[in-house]
C-alpha cells in the first residue's frame, strides 16, 4: 500500500505549485478569519482531486490493476493519501500563519479549532467523493466534487462569520471548544471510516474500466 | 512447475455485460509456450484478459495462474506478470523516468540495468514526456516496463495493433527471445493472425464470447480443411458439414473442422487445402450464411 500512496504523491508533483498559489492567494492576499481553513482544506481537497482526475484522464486504473497489489489496497491507499494531503494542507496553513506572523506585519490566525474544522471539511469531502467515484465513475464524481467544493467553500465562508465570534486559540483542555473540536473531528472521522467500508464494498464488485 | 504444466487455468469463467456475454470458458494455457488469443474485434479477448488479471470481476468461475488462485494470491501472481495493453495507461504528463520511479518499487525483482538497456535498444529517452510519444513508442515503453522485472508470464493485449511492419517484426523476434527460457510463457491477443502464424505455439480462438478451440497450431491445421470446389457439390448434407461457406458465381470455398470427413465427402472432386488462421477466423465468424461474391 505504501507504494500506492507514494504513487499518488509523485503523480501530483507538478500540482504542489498550485498549493503554494492557494497559500499566497487565500493566506496573504485574501487575508481573513477563514484564510487558515481555506488554505488547509482547499489544498488537501485539490490534491485529492488532481490525483483522481489524472488517473481518470490517463485511464490509469488499468495500469494500477496490472500492478502487484490487492484490490483492497487500491481503496486503502486512496483513503490513506487523503490523510497525507490533509497533513500537507495543515502544514501549509501553519506555514502561512508563521510567515504572516514573523515576516509580514499582518498575522493570519492559526488555532486548533481552525485545524479541526479543516480536518472535518477534508474528511467530509473524501467521505462523499470516493463512494460516488467507485459507484458511478469519474463523471459523476467530477460533478459531486464540484458540488462538494462549492459546499465546502460556502461552509468555510459561512463559518468565517461564526468563527469571528468564537474564542480562538484556546488550549485544547478548555471546556466547550475542546468538546466542539472532538465532535467535529470524531464525527467526520466516523463518516470517513463508514465511507471507506462502503467504497471497499463497491470496488470489490467493480470492473476497472478504461 | 515443469514444461508440461499449465501457467493459466480457467474453469467455467463467465461474465455478462448489458450488450455482451462471455460464455463459460474452461481452458488451460501451457507453460513455456506462446499462446495466441485470436478472434474478431469485440469477440471477448480483452474481457478475457481483464478477467485473468483481476481487472474485471467474473460472474462465475475460477482463474489459477502459476497454480495459484486469483484473486486470493493476486499480489504474488502479478509480481511475475508483465502486462502490455493495447493502449498506454501510464500517467501521460510524467516523463519516462518519473513513470519508472512510480512503477519500479512495486516489483521486488526490478532490474535497473535491464531497464536502461531496453530504453537504449528502443531509443527512448528517460526525460521524454509520455504524452509526446507516438503509439509505437508507447508500445515500446510498455514492453520496457513489462520486461524489466523478470516476469515469467507476459500478457499482451493487441500489442501489434497500429505498429509499423519493421517494429512488428522486431517485437515478434523479441518475444521469440523471451520464450527461450522454459519457465516463461506468453499470452498474446490479436486479430492480426499473420503475427501468430509466425510465432504462436498454441491458439485460443474466441468468437462472440465463446471459446471455439484452444489447441496447438499443428493440431488445428491437421483438423481443419479449406475446400474449394464447384457449387454443384453443395447440397443440404454437404453444407451441413461446413462451418462457413463463401460462394461465387462459379464455385465455393468452405471451411470444415473435420478434415477426414471433408476428404471423404469432397475428395477427388475438390481442392482440399490447409487453411490459414485468418481463414478459420473468417469462416467461423461469418458462419454458414457466409459471403456471396
């Protein structure tokens, strides 16, 4: 499975540049309460989408199907790489925060709450995207992914108003924010696990089509 | 496994799509030989290959490769298979070298020296982008990858389609070299039967989703007969013995799957020849309704 994760990371290597551009645009140019989440979540979501669309475009599932891997591992790797891309997204948002804090005189907020919201949005996206991808194929997944991104951006922008009223930067062990954080991450993680099981069951019976 | 063993065994393998059905297929493919999988376009050759490799899920039946069951032992089986498809399914935006970096770690027996030698032989540059390669060059690249991890079984889906005659001949020579080792086997699907006339040891013929035969080339040519005679010899009984007929204003040409019977019925009044694989494919696909010229 490690090689499949590595494959997805290598395949999108030119697209890491887009992530830098997102960071510049959403982090520094469009600097607001939602910047951290936009940089983190969009980076991860776009990397997932790039890797899937490159696979679809080249019909590479047929190449993957010929590799010495089990079917189960193909789905496992897709979900594992979401976590890898999420970490990259979170790292980028932290980087934006640090650069804005120490280099620029316009600090972008980075809190555990924002990190947990980023995590929740990415896990929610993947939980919706992959079952549709394995069930109805690439075209439906493209539609779903566009809707999901629109939804994600709407949620982020909508949340930015709410977030500005919430207390950011509280330590993890302070009552309510820690509970909210746990619910967001725990809930979406549960959805992610259910989605993984569903994708496995769909892909088990599916022909790899070119 | 020795030379007499089967590299692939299929038992009642079937698959249905909305517009196509692969009837249950039971056959075995011998180790150490080149087996040609022939049939007209849409006959089910690619479906069969996808079922072999676990890319398609069969409705029923069992696949064993190297004596091991698919898909339970999929990973270890595929370590020993080199697959060449009719089209390139590599990531087109990557260079050859980058694609190799993606592919190589999957194979424990990846041979970097062999890879470089094959790239040189085919005049492929590691920095060339895959999307910039011609169809022939992409086919060469597929071969480079398939032959760089010491595969014991090469499965090739229409590898000669769209290739120029020079490279076609070179490819067939390469396959003949590859098979020199007794432990290696090749399954080669094509609708261009002249390629198989040249190199195949066994032929599996698939038509309309049905396996017509899977035998050695010698057995096939001993069994089938091409009859050329005057139309006056055609009556209901003689027509019934022929698989396919092509009639002209002066005579007919027909294929029989029983040479002895054909000689008994037509001998002395007709020319009885050994058919080519193309003749067998043509008459079987066309059937008795045949062509009238």
